[in-house]
């Protein structure tokens, strides 16, 4: 069973994940190939704002934070925060780590909540930036430059 969770959005902030009650015993960096990070998932609370999503794009790469969960069922705790299966669907993907490829749970926004032209709020983006120690310098710099609705 899958014991890893790949976070590419606000859950790149380990403190946020711990506050949400997800139990994990290890955190490291990881990347997913052939997907691009987008902010096209419409926020429930602020419909004019975008939250993180993954869009398939050959040759693209999205970095994130990989959590080793205490058990294979632990990921179910995250479903309510991601409003799965309504706003996001949860799937197993392959992520690249320093130790090779590993299977991990991650979330993809459902088409019904995807909108073009959205931008994140600064407070939301700051959760992604809190994963700094798990990201490459280039990726962190790119992420830091993402325009926000409240800039």
C-alpha cells in the first residue's frame, strides 16, 4: 500500500500538515515529471482566487514536499481538507526522489472547479514558500515570483 503523500500546494508547509492532523515520520523533497504547477483551481472561500493544481505538460516538472505517512490509510485524513472527491480527486502518481522513483498519493483538481485567469492570494502562496528547504533554488525563485491577486 502507498505510504507517501506528495504535496505541491499549501501542504508544502509541514506545520500546516501537522496542524491538520496528518501523521508522518519523514519529510523530503520530490518532483513530478510532465506536470506543471498552475493556480487554476477556484478557491471555495474566495472564488476570484486560485489554488494549486497540476496540469499535464510534457517536459515540465513540479517540485514539492514528500511526506512518509505513518500508515497507508493516513492519507484519508487529508481528503476533508482537499474536499475530495468534490474539488480534488486523489490518485497515486510516481515522484522522483534522491532515492529513486516512489509511488505517492497526490490531488488533482476536478474539471468542474478549474478556471482560467486565477491567481493565488499572498497568504496562500506563503504556505507553498514555507516548503523552501525542500525546493531547488530555481524552483523557489520561480514560485516566489508568482503574481498574487493582492499584490
